[in-house]
C-alpha cells in the first residue's frame, strides 16, 4: 500500500504507545509525509524519531483557531492534504449522575467537535483536489455500552453517525470518509476506567477471553494497519463505513 507523495495529518499522535503514533509511523514507512498534531509537546520528539518525513504541531483539536492556523500552514507549505486521521480523544469514567457537566462537555469537544472542525477546515482543500481520505477513530463502544462510560460511549456513537453523514455529502467530490472501531488496545488510554471498574489493567488481562474472543488485546499496530488500508487507493470503494478492529468484542 503505497502512500508516496501523500500529505497526511494524524491528530492525536502524541502517545508513543498509542494508535495515533503507530499510524503516523506506518504512514511514513509507506511513503507519506505526515503532520502530527497533539496537545502534548511530546509530539515534537516523536516526530523527530520518524525522520524528515514527519513534522509536529502542538494545538488543541477542540479549538477552531488552533486548528485553523495549523491547517493553513500545512496547505501553504505543501499545497495539498490527502489524508486525515482524527484520533484525538478523552475517556474519563463516570455515569450520567456523577459526571460533571464540564467533563461531559470535554468529551464532546475533543471526541466529536474536533472531527467537525477538521472536516470544516480540510474538506474545502480536498474538494479542490478532487481527492481525499478521512479516517475517524470510533470505537467498539460505538455499538456496545460499558458501565461507567456514559460520556465516552455517547461520543463514539456520535462519531459513527457523523462519519456516515460527512461521507454521504462528500463522496461526489472524490472524498472518502470512514471510521475504525478499535476494541481494547492497551495504550494507557483506558487505565482510569479499568482502575475504577475492573481493579486495574492487570485484572482485565486475566479475563481478556471474556472481552475479546481472540483471547488477546488489539495492538495499536493492528489499528494502524486498517488506517493504512483506508488511506490507500485499495479502499476506493469504502465510503461511510465502520471497520471493526476489536478482536471480536462487539460480536460476542
């Protein structure tokens, strides 16, 4: 799957163990020039580790002006945007009673609003090009609820629906928009939930057979592999789809 000469953006790529960094690294390995965006300054060091085909930007994906400045800079420097991966997210446990309003709003700002902002900023350029692929990170929780994940589950359901709506509007312009639904990926992202509900990640791993029929967690690289496929020209028939990379979590 060749991404040579493609300009890609991976938002939420500042965790060295995470899906975003694995995706950025995979894209670089397949020829793309990758713009890595994260709220954490660590993204700069991670971009440096990938060589001169990666570049880092710090910003808050939920703030329109932050993203506007970054996207304007990318277009000015490269003249195009071919691929976008919206991976930034938060996951703070709680039910509808105990979740404070500001925490609920944070989930929707980072997990949902950020994807709207990105579409608003990059799709005009993709329409000019007549080409583009956007990959939104949904979740197995787009379909399946879990205890103490009220805000997170809601946002991931919204991501799936928002992806379909955006894909429908933009398919005539040569733009493909899809989403990926990971299962349990042991990157530290879910640790607060596991600590509260399950007794910690070590306890979760003891019972992984009850979560994934495969009997093992999904790896960040497995999710990145799907993101590579959806970014590539091998997926030209994929429009508005949800692609599970969840070890069978949602079918059990």
